[in-house]
C-alpha cells in the first residue's frame, strides 16, 4: 500500500471512530435525558405519597385512650366529621391545638400529646383527611380546612380558655393560617418551613419542584398576618427543613417572635416534654402569655420586635 493510500485509510478510520464516539455520546445523553424525564414524571405522579405519607395510618385510632382523654368528632360543612382526641387537664386555663407533621396521626402521636399536656394545658389534635380516623383524601386545601374546622370546634367550647395553636413541619401551615384569627392567643411552630415548594426543592434540587408540586402550602405570607406572640423552635441539625427557614419567618413576622434553636435531634427529634430543650422553650413561652382582652392593644404592644440573639 502506498503512503498516500495508507494515510487515506487512517483518515477514514479516524472519521468512523469519531462518528461512533459521537453516536455513543448521543445515545448516552439521550438515555440520561429520558431517565431524567421519566424520573420527573414518577415524582409528579407519586407526590401525594411523598407529601402525605401519613395516609398509611388510615383507619387507625387510639386503642387505649390516655387518662382524662376522649375522642371528638370535628364537624365539616360538606364532608364527614374529622377524628380528633382531646386530652383534658381539670381547671386548665388554656388549650393547645396541635397539628402534626406529614407522617403523624393522632394514634401515632400520643407521646407528643402527653408531652404538651404536661405543661398544664388541654391538648386537642385532629387527623387530616385520609389520616387515622378521618375520612377523605389529604391535600393542601384539606390541611387548611382541618385547621379552620378544628379552631371553630374548639372555640365553641366554653372550657377551652385561651387557645394556643401549634404545629410541627407540615402542621405549621395549618397553625399559621388560623393564628390570625381573633380567637387565638399564641402560635408555636416547630421545624417550620417557608413554603413547601422551597423545602422540597432542597431535597431534590435537580428537579423543577416548584412547577411539579400540586400541593401549595406557605407560611411566608400567612405569618405576616399574625398579631399574637410566636415561638419558633428548630433544631440546628435539621436536614429536611433547614433552620434558616425559621430565621426567615422570624424576620417576616410583624409581631413578637421568639426563635429558639435546639442543638440536636434533626427534623423529627423534637421532644415537647418539660425539661427538654423544646419543653423549656414551650414553658417559657406559655408563662409569658397574658390573657387576650383587647385585640388592638395586643397588636400595638408587639409592634416592636426584640433583637435576634
């Protein structure tokens, strides 16, 4: 073979190799793109289970009620009643209305409810639709509906006294939404998010969660309307809802907001029992509350926010 023919053959081989390489790269990119699209579709279709894993508790009720506790039915305008449990404290002057996280139901939260009752307050927790003993299907609208229906029910009870609304994680949305109601005397938020979309985006940054998410829950707008004192409690090592989100909510609040950071426990390890970090924050917050007699006076008293520690 002549030198010219050899050079030509080499060029042809290089050209074929480049084409083969480009084909392989194209196939790989196409495969990755397809996998990404399919993963996004799967994420969109499975988001109900991801946002509301507590549906696995459907049908569960507390088998053996704690002492001085009773089941209650929370009426709704256009649906069957919601299931709740009231833990009583004879002579208590306040009631804590608690909304759990996305994996919590009444039956799975007895320890936490007892921890809150140990602070000398009655405690009411209600299952979201599709959770525990409440019929229906969970959604953002259902979370907000649960909050309003529970507050209306509790406010109709003369013995309720001052109503403190509290929520953890998902439940902070229900609590914050109703905290601007005149019948509420205080708000306690544990591991609160700014918006559900922002919290989810931190867990899945490669996906456009803001566009895929159907369930819209936000504390950012609602907290601006709150005029009662607020406790924000967050663990520093929370990897699901970062503590920076409670810092942002503290800045957005237009009333007296106290933010306390726990050193450990992550997202789900917040213990309400007296003597714990969260328990001490709860006790101090409840002790500092005064009876609400004049809504306008309360709002004026808390216009100036203390400096953050």
